[in-house]
C-alpha cells in the first residue's frame, strides 16, 4: 500500500460575474485547474511525483485572486492544460491500486469528488483518505485548530524548498510532514481525532478568549447569526441575555459583534460558520473580554464603518440643457 499526498488548486468565478450565475448539473465550490501529488511509501519514504494542469470548462476566466495566489495564468491553462477527464485518467493511472490519500485540510477531497460528479466520473477511488492536519494535531500539541502548512513545517524544522500555493509544491511539503508522523497509529486513532475536531473549533483563538461553544443545525447564515445575536447571546458571567450591536464580516466565514450585558458590561463575540455534511450550518462561537486584542480589532473596524468626522458634502452637478444633456444620457438596451 502507498500513501498519495494530494494537493490541488481550483478556480472560482468572481462574484456577480456571468460564470458565477451558471447553473451546473452538480454544485461545485471550485473548478480544478491543477493537480499535484507525491507518493509516500508504507515505509514513509518520499517517492515519485505527479503534476498536471487542467483546462477549465465551466469557469474559463481565471479569478485574478486565484491567479495572484498561485501564479497560474489563463494562457498557461490554455496552452498546457488538458481536459479534466483526461487529467483524472492520467492521475489514476499514476496512483495505481491499493492507495490511501493524505491531504492537508478537508477541502481537496471534497472538491475532487464534486468535479468528478460534474463529469459523471467514478468517485470510488477517493474513499480512503485522511486529513493529515488531524493526525498532526493529535501527535503534537493535541489542539483542535487547523494549522497552516507553514506552521507545521516550522514545528518539524522543515525548510521550504518548493513554491507555496503550487499543487506539487504543497503536496511535497505535506509529504515531508507526513513522513515524520506515525501514520499507522494516526489512521487507527483518526476517528477520535476527527471527533475532537468536530467538537472543537476551526481556527485558533486569540488572547482574551473567556468562553467557547459549538452550535449545530441552523438552516442558513441568516438563521445562525440571528440566533447568535438573539437567544444564544448569553453573558459568560451571569448567563443573562445580551444585546448585540452590529456584525462585521471577516475572512473565512467569520463574523464579529460587540455585545453588551446590562450587569457585566461588554464582550466581543466571534463566530465561524461552516457547512455540516447534511447542508445545515454549524457555528463555532468564541467570547472575548472587551479589552482583548480581538475587541480592539472590532473597534477599529467599527470606526472605519462609522467615522466620527462627517463626510464632505457632495457637490451638486449642474444639469445641462438641450441637446447636450440628451447626448450625455447613457444608452439603454
């Protein structure tokens, strides 16, 4: 048996673009544009490598953020990329039989399965896999937070020799980390590590956190945030109902709000929303002291949104008359 350490890059349409409004036969979070993998033998020796560019079919225009992060260009995909079914066929042939996938995070296998389903291809070969983050956590600090690949490399003193945010580069560095883990024990204890993660949080807490709790089964984001600002917005000291002020969004489906308890004062609330396997929403909620670093971040965000200095009044444009005004009018279709 061999381990296949897998990493991928995928494209996502720009919000509001024509591509984002496409109705596909299968809902996907992203269209794969690069597959990278490294074979790790049962003896934990880093063996051969695989990498291929994939020509997108549905999201053909490369999101500029994806291009900036990965360094991949549209012209490169057009010239070097192959259709996804062909890329998967080559990848499966390289993988061989009796394999177990290792990824750094939960997304790669899910994205791969979505893309396979989109093309009506078999997903059976992806059934055996582990998120190496969970094994790393269980065998290092025992935390439930997701560690960045760079952080794990620093823990093991691994120097980066490949580019980051490159499918093969990230797969190679992940393989070096996995080679230092007890993968046999990690796979045997994986269910327990996964349970610990699901009962914990997606992301590390900041200094000043005084309470943490997980909530399940909300219909959507609106219902989740309403509950966090309503019936679940309880003071960590007296347990009484707190009043919220305003949610501000943060990267990674995170939101923060400053809540006030009539008895015990202000507390910062940070939540992270994630989708459960059944499609409902799970909420990881952290409560911070009002003097914490996280609360200071909220104050800065609130100040930007509602500055004390009044905005400069807009100048009223003079209306042109006659043919000049008609000429300036935009065309309507």
